[in-house]
C-alpha cells in the first residue's frame, strides 16, 4: 500500500499571514490523520515563513502516524532531527531562500556529506530519504550513501503530464525500477495532484509514500479536508478515477 503523507506547510502559511493561531497547525495535522492520512510532512525553513521550529515540537507530541520532516541539513536542522527523532527525515538540497524545492541532490558530489548524515540519523533510529531526480547514477549513489529511501522529485512529471503522460512517466518508472533493485524504498513528491497521482501510482505501484501539500490543501478549500484526503487516497488504489 502506498501511504499518503499530507504536507501541512500551507496551513502554516495562512496562519502566519495574520499572526495568532488560526488556522491551528496541530489541529490540521490531527484532522488529516483522523480523515485517513497515513503520515504528516513538514518542511521547516530557516526563515520560518511557514512551519516554525516550535510547530515541529508541538506536532511531535500529537502525531500518531508517521512524521516526516523535510529540510536542508544545516546544523540547526540536524539538531532538530536528532532531538525530535521523527519516523523519517527527507534531505533536500534547497538554498535557504528557495521558494520551494526545485531539484534533487547531486549524490555523487555530496556523497561524503550524505553518508555522514545517514549514519547520524540511523544512530538515533530515524529513517533517511534523499530527494533526487531520475538520473540513474544519482540513485545508485544514494544507495551507496546508505539511504533507506529516495524521494523522487516529481515536478518534471507533473509539468509534462498534460502534454504526454506516457513521456512524462517513462523516466520515473525506470528510476523506480533501478531504486527497487538497489533495495531502496521509494517515495515521491512535488506537484502531485488529483489529476496526475493515479497514473503515477498505476505505473509505479510499489511506491512506499507520496507527500502532497500545495494541491491537496488547495483542493480542500473547495471540497473540504475530509473529502479531499479520501479523494487522494482513492488515487492510490487500482480503481478507475
């Protein structure tokens, strides 16, 4: 079964626009779990423009499913992970001022760094996923770094899907097969939506997890959070959407 992890960064973005605690990030996470999400994802950034480091501590005390924390491994982030000890850490190569993740790691160039980080997180019982594109050599070196999983950066898939879904999916299927053969778990995320998620799942049914935030929270404005989560979970089944 492919798990749905809901990224709640956008809930925090709305809250931060006015100050105070509306909407309540912790309540949103609890509701996501209640409505069927198998995980919660957050991506705290250095400027705390959406999820704050305090939110991560507050969420840790309440989350009952899997907790996935994404981020660039600056020392403050590494310290957060070793203290919080979430289910999973997803390492992304974002610059501090990045609006959103826009590329995967060059695992060849950063092999030593990533290997050390994997060792650090494994020592405290945290599963490590490395955010990558579909370059097969990069995936091979993610395995060499000792990663438990990779997360496939799916923006190129989403961007090409409307024009040719067959062309869009092809490199991701190949990358996922290579990762599977290397013994890596496989996650996916970025720009996944109700439009393109089922086709991704149908072609890569061995995905462990998809992490979805922007589209899901946006859809919830129209459909409500409970119906939206169920709609996304339906995309992760072998049914006609």
